[in-house]
């Protein structure tokens, strides 16, 4: 009936969970169905399903304790915390005993639970001994109280042969004790004297199952020979038996299982199976990249906290080029909590506050890490503001470079923040824990660790209702993590994972219940946390001096500026080189005027003569037409247009010279004279006329030269008299009111003129008749197009006048004469 009522709910939930997992991961693993139930892999419970249940239970070398439950069952939900606690409690009993669970509400598992293992109600706990057969349905536990003792009874009930993974649980005899060290290769033998109904000796024996160089045996109170020999009067009590025959009592705060197990695991030479004995001299010299720093294990070091800050902000957050949405929110909360509660040095606090202020002032929905890093590295050089770079682990250093360090630093950092929030009276009791949760979810590099922490937070973080409960919540979850990873490859042999604080650090934090179980004193634990993580208790040993840190920061900033300046210089040089290949920039009017002031007409003439002497021969050969191909008129026009674009702007009253690319100064002018540019806003008519005719003379000289080139043939034309240009220029200068410069334009029949049009040379050869000279004189300053237009306009005007004359003449003839009489 229960199954029928719950079946629709189950199918809906199963489909939802499956779709979520498929959309997120697109992977199906064996335990995916169980992950949707009451347990996860982080609970140290083997998750079974129809795919792996038989392989896990049939013919296994380890005994299995299995819970058959339904995820919709309210009693199963209430029982799940107890079952999780059992799995953590007997974690060290592996590989003798494993704890597993299967969700019978899953569609595929329902038949397995009902028919294969005859489960009729939930939850059902069954014990499967080692080497169970295929048809075994397990031994059900009717009473779910004190399951740990029920499991021990089931182990002892195993028939021969005894499973090799399970240690001997029967009491030791005098005969076995006499030859124990001859038959067992161990350094320590612990004898626990107890009553016949006590489970302490067997529990400690299983607790030490994963440790080498030690063995544990129980001695019953009824064994009078051993009790009398050692003079035992208290039960339970523990004695250490040495190979030499010596017996020493093990001193503990409470004669209970947890205290025995903790003390025995820390005896000299006792290490977890698979880990070699740790030699401190090797640690100090060979095992770490940095020198070993002696430290007090019962204190917190500021060097660890600053190292954790550096690694989180400069390494883990740096994995995101752009921070947006959830990652940006997580970073904001993390930095905000640091700025409020971190008990750092003044320069570090200044940096955190400026970083927090910068983040709060950002209005965009995303920021780049580069911009964040600029503030983090204090590139603005705010005085007395810095976060030391690099790590310097002290209390969190490990025996090997891959042990402890940053994970230890993160735990220590958040413990300190929760205590500081309580000390300063924070208003939000979940502020620090939520910041830690979001940081680990988005930034913590170990993704499996982040998933386990998220599972713990999702489980009962909402139950935190005060600042003090936030402290104890984090402490308790830290111990759960220590229990889960104890014995893993990440555990440092020199710093084994224990339930913290240890009895040596806080004896008053531990006690035992009436049943002899270990029990924490929450009030004493809270007092210990407040004292241990207090800002006044943090040691500042091994910290780098603030002056040196600030000096290094300045030097780094100076190097960055120099590198940036050098980079900009290289980029500018590259742009200049690219521009020089394309078009040189035109000089500004101010530069043009300055150049004209520096160069006098005499200097220009001298420079012209020097260049004429050096390049005259080459120019003469080019102008005489030694080239085998004629020059195209179109190409000439294109060259002329390009050179005009490249040339600097002409100053109308500055000599009327063609431009030349930068770097070539002292160019000859066409007329050989220069004038200052007229700066008055009032237009002088005479100056305007002179300017107009001067431009026209320049255009005539250039156009005639271009025209001469376009008419050039393969055979050089006969030289013409050179006096034509002289008369033409003289006439032009006379019209402009100027005096000509004495320039020898006559030679042996050929005279080359150098022009500054894009650095090219042109040859002026003119042959004009007497009539041509007069036409040139009459048309000085006008182009052929101008003259043609004038002739056409004059002709049209004359025709119009003639037509108007005849029109009015005829009109007057036709009008009748009217005589007016007085």
C-alpha cells in the first residue's frame, strides 16, 4: 500500500532529477540514482543500485552493513543523520566493515529490494558477512539502537575461516602474550583490560585496523593471572607492552574508546598503513622547497592568513578573465567580509578597504580581472597600502610541498573571520559563512572539495541562528571533513587528520556520556575557539617587514611603468615606420613658417646649386630622353597629383615653391623669391591681384613643363632657345610689381631647372616665335581654358547686343506716331 501511494511521487521526482543531471553533466554514473536520495558520496556511504548491488554484496572480503530505504519515507529521512554518523564513526573499520545504502524508491531498485532481498518495510538494516553467497538475503537488525555494538557482535559470529581483513576480536591469553612479538612484526602491543560486557577493547582494535606497528588486544577482568601480574585495578584501562617485557600504563583524560584510539595512533612509529615512518631530519632538509620554520602548533600565525589572502585573490580569482553575475557577487561578498573582519596589519587593511570600495563603486555587470588586479597591486600608489605577494606558510606548512598549505590557510582564515565577526558584533550571523560558501563554490580549485562543502551547507546551514552558532557550525563541519579525508593520499603523515581540538590542546572540551561514548562540551569548545582564533592571540613571527614590502611594491610599479613606456615607444616607432612607407605627414603652418624663417633665399640658392652640381648629370640624362620608352601623359598627371598631395601646403606669399618630403630642406623656388604670408584680415586688392597673377604664372610654368613631357618622343626634340621663359617671367613679374631675380636661363642650348615636386626633376625647354612671345605676354596668368571662355563669353555678349539692337529698332518702327495737340 505504501509503495502504491508513493509511486507517482517517486516517478515525478526521478524524472526531474534525471533531467537535471543530464542537462548539467550529460553523464550517467552508477551512483547517480542514489545521489538523488538521502545520501551522497561525501557521507562515506557506499551508494548501491541495481547495477552494482550484487557485485558489492556477493563474495566480498569485507562485511557490509546495508540500509534499504525509500526517499519518500519520513522515518527514513529522520533516521538518515544517525546512519551518516554511524558511517563516520566506524570509518576506520575498513576494510573489515563497509557501510552502504540503496534507495528502494528508485524504479530500477524497487524489484531488487522487494524480491531479491525480501525487504517489506523502510528503513531496514541488514548485515552481510564477508564472503556472502548469491542467495543470501542478509541478517536484519530489529533494534536500530547502538548499531555499532550490533555490528561487532555480527563480526564475532563469523564462522571459520576468519576473514583476513578483520582483526582478531577474542581476548588474548597468557600463552599468546608470551610469544606475541615473535609471531607479529609490531613495535607496540596495547592491552585493554575490561569487563566481559564491554565493547571498548574491540572498538579500539577496529579503530587501529588501518595503522601499522601497533596491535590491540583485550584482556578480560576474569583473567586473574594477567590482572594480578600487572596489578590492574581499574576497568577499563590500557597498558602498553614493549618487546623487552615492560608494561606501561597509557595515560588519558578519560578511560574511553575515543581517548585510547587517539593516544595509540600518535605513539612513536605508528603510522597509517601505506605511509612510511616520518623522519624529521629529512623534512627539514630535503622534503620542502622552503626551509622548515619551527612553530607552535597551538597558535595561529598571521603569515598563514596573509598567504591565504594572496593565493585566493591573485591565483584562484585570477582563473577568471572576466568576473560577472554569480562570480562577481561572490567576490564582492568575500572582499566585503575581509574588509570588515580581517585582523590584519594596517597596510593590508588599507588595501582591503580600498579594494572593497572600488568593487562597490563598479556600476557595470562585469569587471575584468586585470582591472581588479590594478587595484589589488595598488598601481595608484596609495601610501601605506599593500598586500604582500607570495606565500610564507608557518602553521600550515607541510612535510611535503603538496601537503596542507592553502587548504589549511582557508580553514584558518574563515575560523578567524567567524570569531572576529562575533567579537565586533556583526549584524548578520550568516554573513561570513555565506561568503565562504560562495567563495568555495565559485573559486576554490578543488572541485570535489567544493561539492562536499556545498552538500554540508545545503544540509543544515539554515539552522545557524547566531554568531556563536556560526562559529560552532564551521568547527563541526571542519571535523567532518577531517574525518572524511583521514587516511586519504592528501593526508600529511606528520599532521594526521584528527577531531580537533585534541585532548592535549583542550582537555576540558572532551568528556564521555553515561554509556561511555565520547562527547563534546560545546560551551568549552566555544570558549576555546574564541581564545584560539582571537586577534590578540595571532603570532606575527616570520612576517616580512612592512617597509620592505612597500619598497618592493614601488620598485615593481616603476618597472611596470618603464615597460609600458618602452612598449608605447616601440608602438610609436612602428606606426612612424608604417606612415613613412605610405604618406608623410604634412607640416603644420607653424612648422612651415619656422622653416621659412630659418632658411634665407641666399641659403636656398646655395643649397640649390649644391644639389644641382651633385645631381645635374643624372637629371640631364633623364631629361635628354635616354630612356627607351616615352612617358605617358596619364602617368605624368598621376605623378603630379600624387606629388602635390605629398607636398606641404604652399604659402602664397612665401616664394611659391614646390614642396619636398620631410628631411630635404633648401629646395629651389620657381621664381627664386619668398614673401611673408599676409596675416591681416583686410583684403588688399593690389596684393590679391599680385597673388592671383603669381599663382597663374606658377601654373603656367608647371603646365607648360608637363605638356612638354607629354609631347616627348623616343627621339629627343631639338633644343629651343631659352630666352622665352625669361621674357615670360619678366613680363609676369612686371605685372605683379616685382623685380626679377638674376637667374641665368641661357646656356649652350640646354638648361635644366630643378623643381621640388616630390623630389623629381623636370627639364624646361622652350622655343617660342616672336608671335608666341607676344601671346605669352598677353596671356600671362591665364590658362588656355580661361582664354577660350573669355572669347566665347565676349562673342555671346556681342551677339546678344546685336540682337537686342535689332529687336528694339524694329519695335520702334512698328509703333504708330501719335501727335498730341495742345
